């Protein structure tokens, strides 16, 4: 069992009698115990974040960068411990957990570089007589305490996507990890202290929902960065008051495969994009649209590859698909599949679960109004449908309240340009699936998928404010 941990408030490790058991999703066994922060701790964290900001906003860029590089080094040193924690708390396969730790380190390294690239602009103001002799100076300044709320599916890397840019920008942080996966975030907080983050500026704060809302409402928080479910995200935005808000709320990503695509490659990428991390990824492939001339060929190969996937214990090296985060999450996903089948859909692979272990599932004969297409299933489930024209495929892909990322497979530059112009998504991936992401690049959605952009450079822009000075010598 991972040792029980307290929570972090202003560099101080606190404990409480409110204990949360952290369970291994595959077996349900307790693998750790975490103390939850209480009502009195909220004020401590908010006051600490205010004090911390008075320190971090004065840190020079080179010092902020040095701290982040030191943190990246500590992540490298403790990679094995972090991998173990992620496997046990999130139920990820070891390979996926190893990849997440590498990505988390790289996210912090990019943040360290971007800390030195927060640029300003000199503006000549003599466009008319009133501006003669005057010069404008436009600079970015840190915004203030950041409340960062992270989900269970990438418990370390998504924490780094919020913590890294916040420190790079000169802000203090209150990091609230998902209740299912707080251990890796607590480890990250410990490493942040060791790396030199001012103690007053770092809080890692597992707590109950009502206390989260209390912090969201508090005017001392300058920026709310939330990744999670749409219902929760939009609710938090509604109670956040005047503070800035960034939301990454998921989607039901579409992938289009046209007849000129490299079919074996497309299928291989779709399988990886739909079933990695048991489909519990915001940009996981969910809706697949196949050009009618290749529909049967692609579908047969897809089903063959999906049936060959091995679900099971994520600790075993031969496991391709581990458990979902909980049995209740798996049950909710299965209910959507069963509703689709009752309405006429056909199961071509999977369609069953064993506790939290959901067999990789392929559905055909679905309709756009079914929940497996209309909502985010967040499970190892994909739907497949044919289309006649590329215009029809684009319309089907756009038939969603979400707009995070999409993928298309085609070598026709005209179709690529058309898709880029017409698909209402935050990111389009050509000749790969919606699952492709580079951590340094802009990332975020439109419509129901959220507001704002992540990726360290974009996140720093979100976490800073522009200030104009007019200078008359």
C-alpha cells in the first residue's frame, strides 16, 4: 500500500480525520489513504496563495525557469515511483503510465523555457500629433493565485499543464486533484517544494465538492483552470464571478477515413486512439465515418484488430486495455451501449463488461441521436457509420455539441483545406486521429468542449494580463 499522505497548504503538510481511501480500479483494493482538507484549511490555502503571489510575482524569469527545470529533474529521478502511483490509482497500463511521466517532465521543461519568453511590445504612438514624442510599452504581468482542478485520466501530466505555466508566469497555485487520483499530485507538490517553489505559493488540496465551490467563488482566486466534465465545468464558470476561467471539457471526437487513405495505417491509429487508457481520454476516437467504397474493408479490419486487444490487469505487460476508473463508470457506459442496441445498433466486438473491465467495443448501425454518438461515452467504445460524400462526412462530424479535436485520413489537399475550414473543432489532425497531441502546442475546444487554450505558452497567456505604459521622455 502507498503510505497515507497529508495535504499541502503553503508548504505545510497537514492532516485531518477525514480520510479518503484510494482504490486500485482493477481489484478495488485500497492502495493508499489521503487526508482531505476541511473548511478551516480553505482559508489557510487562500491566504497562503495570496502571500505566495506577493513572492512569485517578483521572481525574475531566470529564477522561475530554474525552479521548473529543477522540478523536471526531480520528476525524472522519481519516475519509477510516479509510474507505480499512476498504475495503482488510475488503473493505467504500465506503458501508458510510463508515457505519462515522460510527458509530464516534458511539459514542465517546456514551461521552464516559456518562462523566459514572456515578451512585451514597444509601440510607437506618433500616429498623430497627440502622440508625438510618446512611446508605448505593452507587457504581461502575472494574474494572481491560480485554482487548478484536474481529472483522473491524466493525473500527473494535466496537473503539470496547470502547475508549470502558473509558476512560469509568476503565479501561486492551489492544485485540487481528482478524488480518485490524488497521490501523484501530492507527490508533485512535494517535488515542487524541493525544486524551490516558494512554500507559500504551493498548495495541493484534495477536498470535498462544497469546499471546491467555496474557493471558486472567492475573489482572491484570479484564474480558474478546470479540466473535467462539461456539467461541472460550466457550473463552476457560472459561480466564478469576475475571475478568468479556462475550461477543457472533453468531447466525442469524430474521425473521417476517405477512400484515398492508407487503410492499414488508419485502422492501426484508430484502434490506438479509441481504446488507449480504456477510452478515458477527452480526445479519444468515438465516432468513425468511413467512405462507402471502403466501408466493408475498413470495418472488417477494424473489428479484427479490436477483437485482438487484450483487456485485463494493467500491471501485466501483455494487457492492452486496463479497467475503467470505477465499476460505476463502466456500468454507465454499458447502459449507453445497451440503449443503442435496443434502438437498432449492432455490436460487432465487445459490448460486455466484467466489473470495471469493459471489453473494447465496436458498434455499427447507430444513429446520431443515440447517446453513444451524442454524448461523451468516455469508455472503450467506438461507433462506425458510412458516408457517401465528403461533405456528408463533415456534416456528420459537426453534428455534435462538442468541438475539441477531429481527425481525417485523406491525401487530397482540397479535402484537407475544406475540413479545416468547416469542422468546428479546436484542433484538426490530418492523417492521424483526434488523439494526437503535442504538449507544447495549443490545445482546447470550442462550443461545449470549453473555453481557452492549454499548452504552456497559451496557458501562460491565459494566466497573465497585459498592461500598457505610455512614456513621455
